C-alpha cells in the first residue's frame, strides 16, 4: 500500500471586516474585531497550536468600482472595504507564534522592486524565515491605477511581462547582491561587511530600472517562498517558471487535476522538478457533529450573501458590471483584460453559461475553491478524495462567517481525524520553504540561480 501524502494546511484571510462577500454583521463575523491586532494575534496563535503550516493574507490596494465610481454597496455593506495592510502585522504575529508561517500578497504593478525586496527581506529576518510572497500582477487594477496616478494601463499579458522584470530584479537583490559570507561582523578588525563580496545590481529593463547594492544582508531564506495565484493560461506559465507554491481555486477534482498536471509539466519544461512546485487549493468547509447541523450552518451562511453584492464584487475583480447585461447574455461573449482567470473559470467549464447563472454561483462561491459540508468524517473523506484524486499538495481553509468560528470548528473536529489517518504535514525545518519539503534556500533548479547581479539592457543575464 502506497504511503499517504501529507496534506499542507493553510488558512486564507483578508484584513477587512468580512472575508470576500459581506458577513461582518453576523455575530460569528469579525465586524468589531478586524482592526484590532489582538484579534489577529489570537487567530495566529490558534492556527499555530493546531500545527497549520501558514496563514495567507490576500490583499489589494483597490476596491470594487462600477464605471469608475465606488458603488454605495461597497462602503455600506463592507465589500472587501475598508482594509488594512497585513504586512505591517506580520512581526507581531510572528513574535507570538512558534512555528506558523505567513504568506502576504503584494503586487508587481504598484511598488518598485527595491521597496518590495527590502520589506520581504526584513520580514524574513524578523520571522526567522517564516515568510512567503504571494506575487500578483494586479487586483482591482482600475481603482489601483487611479489611486496611484497610473496613466498607462497594461493589458493582462503585459502585466505578466512587467511582473517578469519586477521579480527578476527582486531576485537579483536577494540572491546576487551579497555573497554568502559577505556579512562578517568582525569587531576586532572593525569590518561589518566585506566590500569585495558586495555586488551592484544593474537593471535597465523594459519595465524596471534599478542600480545599487541591496542594503539587507542575506536572510534565513534569502528569497521568500514564492507563491502565485491564478489559473489563466499566462498565469500558469508564469507560475511554472517562478512559483514554489501555486494557489488555485479548484472546484472539481478533474479541473484541479488538470491544473496541477499542467503546472508541473510546464515546470519540467523550464528545467525544474515537478516536486519543486507545491499546489494548494482553496476550500470552504462547514463542519458540525451531525450532517443536519452542518447543512443548517451552510444555509445560514448562504442566507447572508446577496445577489447585488455579488454583482458589485464580480465587477471589482473583472471590470465587468453584469447588472448592465441581459441576464441571458453568454459570459464567453464578454471580454476583459482584468480578472481574466475568473471569466475563464466559468466560460471554459460551460461555454454557454449565462449572466444570471454566473451571479447566482458567484453569490455562494465567489472566488473560493471546493465547498464541503458535513460531519468530521465526511469532510475528512472528501478532503482525502480531493488530494488523492488531483495531485494537490494542500488546502487553504476559507472562513465562512468571517471570524474564527469555522477555523476553530475545523481544528476541533476535522484535524484530529486527519491526524489519526496520518495525513498531517511533518515539516523538515522551521522555515516556510522547509515546511514545503525543501531546504531553507531556493531549489538548485530555480531560474533565480541563472541570474546575476547585473543584467544586460535586454534583461538577460550577462
């Protein structure tokens, strides 16, 4: 009998009053606590005690808009608004936990590479290597462009071209500006760092320019673990070249298996090992001691979710106001450069799907992954079936009512069942990269090692 694959456990969160669709009004939500650091410390400590591998923060600078304006529902109903910067909370959460790692979303379309590289290197040092970067090319991009005064909007594929330049520049700072033994801290000689072992980063690319020495010495991981979310064709290609962990929102075993297989096949074409890339899926779990109780909880959750709110949130992601279309319009006939992954998810599954059906599905599933409702044994059975049937490496638990209620239920009821079945992950070491089965440093097959500190004008390594 083959050995069962350990299941990586993550928790998905957003630092706003709800978590996706508006749920903050429910007493099990976090409407009164979301902006209190103690709330997030308590959540992190709970996940840490339960041996979760990581806490994942989705984030965006923007918010949903329709025709360039914020709909009243966004502010009134708290649709992913308002929001705080989760990156600033990580040191506090890391200080109060022992093993839990943290993944933070940061875009390649707003900041400069040096600022991003410096922040993540600082977090890698402060957390002793328990940090990852979820690389996104844009979210609520039209709003974000307005907030930051961006006048030249990039297409979906151009954003990935720019992301290539952005990430390469960060990798040059992290991996190639300091040699491993450049930081000597020799008090007797009065030498902190050996100048001969520091190298200027020189980048003059299409989208990025940077010149100088990185100010942060090598950290436990040097490069944070690189996450990438999105299942568009270009997104999967980007992930296959760069990502060490890919977050997908699989909703069937067959679709998840296809994405996993494609990502790993493309990784191998890029000279990497299939095992270099871990793939985790979102999962919304409603669990209770009896199936009847679980289904009742799920019904309570769905009753909170409105169709109008779903349309506003859909527009914020895709740039498409579906309320402006005939409900019988086919989704495949609507084109967008924003949120193409989401449009593709529905259109590829059913080319004939209509606007009315999309909004009703989006109301209850939004951008979430698998939906599981049942008893602890039923939930554990389904998780195992999904993992074993798709080749996925782990799950990212998505809360229902927004507060810690669903996380705690999963920990109390499902984790013991998975533990008894031998399905929990056993980390190889304290860093996030080691929790995923590697060493603390980037795998030798990662393309970062083929770069140098200096890049030629066309972006290729010299």
